[in-house]
């Protein structure tokens, strides 16, 4: 049996002083951040009037509502609910499509490899950030006061909110594209427009299509939420039934939303996989 080799701790300490001789500020940084986060949590619970007794007392009310939802029953309103669901899907699809169409040319101006000058690129990026920083629900409230109640306000809310998000995502996809194809077109005498059309777009369009499909799925839920504030769709019907305590109709509407979202998720997943597959084969 071989004798275990002795470890020279002094030599190891001398070789790695940053590990063994860390300053007190570095050693106390992690405990201090944990303590600060815990203090903020406690302050938030007190400031927001969090009450465990009220929470557990409300569970009985939640159980009663769940029992009242069974069985789901649309009554005589099924045609109205189907029309409202179709309206919600139309809001999500049209709003997302409009946002993608208008965001694509703007994203070119925000991409570093298209507009090298930070002076020109900076205001475009900040413009997209300012639009993206406002939630879809707030845009819905704004457009309801501009164009009135109904699905048109919902389409505009989703289009404006997604315009900022698409602009950022598209510009990042363009910046991440391989420059070899662009350099080849440039070497063959192509113009800057040819570099974008034949060098960048074939690379980023599959990525952009996948992002658009994902947003259509996500915006189906967003269209339901903004419908509650008056932007049309099934959300408006859901809010009305909750207001009059028709819990069986509420559960039926929730099931319709879940089925629609699951179907869109399945279809968009298949389409995204097909797009990525074609891109890999190419």
C-alpha cells in the first residue's frame, strides 16, 4: 500500500492567495445580500398587508367556487362563446402579424451590423425599449379611449406592444447572423441591399418565423386578458359571467381558452419544428 502524499497547504495558499485570503468585504458580500433580500421580503409582506389567517380563511371560499363550477355548462350561449373565441384568436393573429411586419424594417436600423453608427442606432433602440416597456394591458386601456371598445382596440394594443419586442428580437437575430455569406456577396460586387436580401434574410427568417409563431400562442392569452377591460373577445364574456356569478359558464369559458391555447401550442410547435428542420437540411 502506497503512503498517501502529504499536501503542502502553505504552498497552495501561496499559489492561490485570492481563494484563501479573500478580503472581509468579499466574504461578507453573499451573507449581506441574503440578509438584505430577506429584509426586503419581510418589509414587502408587512407593507402589502399579507395575512396568513385571511389566506387560509379564503380557501373555503375558493373551494365553494370550485364546486359551483362543476359541471361546466354554457347554457344557451355556446354560439356567442364560439364567436367570442374566434374573435380572440383573430385579435392575437392580426395583432402579431401587424407587429412583425412593421418591426422587421425598423429592426434593421437597430442592428449593429446594418447600422454601425451608434449615434443613428441608439435612438432606434431606445424607441423600441420605450414601447416594449409598456404592458399590453396598458396599451389596451389607451387604445380603448382612442378608438372605443371592441376588438379593434385589442388588435392595436397587441400590435404596438409586440412591435417593441419584435424590434429587439429581430435586431438581435440579425446581429447574430453569419457574416461569411454577406462578405461573399460583397466580394462578388453586390450592393448593401443585396447583402441584406441574399446574405442576412435567408439566415434570420426561420428564426423570425419561429418567434412570430411563439408570440401568436402567447398573444392568445394576452387577447383574453385585454378582453376583460373591453377590448373584445372571450375575455369580455368571461368578465361578464364572473360579475354575475355564473360559475358554470365561467368554467366552460376557461376550458375553451385552455383547449384553444393547447391547440395553438401544438400547431405552432409543429410549424416551428418544420421551419428549423428545413433550415438544418438547407
